[in-house]
C-alpha cells in the first residue's frame, strides 16, 4: 500500500508500521488527562516530535509513552520488528513525517472506532488496526 508519494516503497512500509504502532499509543492514551479535545492531534504531535529526537525506535516509544503519561502498550511485533530492524530509516521517517504520521494515526483510530461502534464482537487484536489505514 502506498501511503505518501514522496517516500520510497521501503519507507512507505515503515510508515505503515509506524501508523499501526502509533495507533496503539493513541488508543491506549487516557485522553481525560488532556482535557482539550480539540488539541488531541496537536498534543500527540508535540509528544511524537519530542520522541523522534531519541536515538532508537525503542527510545522513541519509551519517550512517547512518558509524554502521554502511560505505560507502553502491547505492540504488534509484526509492525514493531521492521522498525527496530531498520531503526535508522524508521527514525528518519518518524522525524521527517511526524505531522503526516499524526494525521494518519488519528484517522486510523477514528476509522477503527467508527467501524466498531455498532459491533458486538470483542475488540480485535492490535494487528487489525492496519485494516483501518486509508490511502492518501
């Protein structure tokens, strides 16, 4: 799936992995600690930008979790492993595309919740969040 036209295919794959991983953070954040609903994207983006200055994927995720006042959520290894395996490129994508990644993360979580609104089945596994990423 191509997500952003200015990224290589490999970078697009990493961006999709980032979106799934970041969507877990968004879903697990206790947004009541951040009372301004209109600023959720800005808050997430600020925390993500600060996290992008970490030297590694694990460092960035740890910093993001602290910034959102949470423990790191359970992350789908099929999306985390590629980020860790090519940490340098993954971190470059995170730094260069933080605003776009925030927008796609918010959209993905919204698509997920819209689809599950009238669903009586239990919540899907985290890896199914990738089903809710839309192309630009």
